[in-house]
C-alpha cells in the first residue's frame, strides 16, 4: 500500500461532502507532477485529505476505490487522469499545516517542500506521524 495527500478547498469539496457522497471522481487536476501521482495510485491506497486555501489542515483519510482512468472533465485531451476516492476515516483531531511545519520529522514532507502540488506522495513514516498528531492509533 502507498500513501498520498490530496487537496481540496472545503468550500469547493470538503471531506464532509465526500462522506455524504460516499465516493467521488477526483477530476480536474491539470498539473503534470500531480498527474503522475494520480497514475501511481492503486486501489486500496490511502490519501490524507487536506483542506486548502481556507483551513490549511488534514481532516480525514480517503481510500482509492478506482485506479487512474482518463479524466472525463478533460474533454478530448487524453493527457489528464482521474481516480475515484471513498471516505475512509474522519480524523479525531485535524492536523494543521502549522503543526506539520513545526514537526521536525515532517520537514521533508511534500506538503512542506512543494506546497502548491494538489496530489502528493506521502511516505509510510510521514503517514504514521500525521496519525499520531491526529490522535489516531
């Protein structure tokens, strides 16, 4: 299993909305690095769900339910891909970007180094540290 981080503005598509919908197509990603990460996602992988722009915090975990396929929102442009995500778990305590930046063991996390990237890889160790910060076992 691999770990990822996906970003969404809560006013556009919050984790609570994902829970209500029970599944969503993660479409509209138009960054080449993020596209490569989408293509690397496998069914069953877990993704930290990060609220960007407004809250700046990890609020939940999503699970990849369908591996990459041509993004239906890209019209006839075959360069872009999407995956399907399902809610896995809402965190007991959200983990703020400020907390992540202050945690020395997360200094190399893509969220800190490449903050604008909307789909990012997360190491198993980083995932475990975030779970500890969130009060999750």
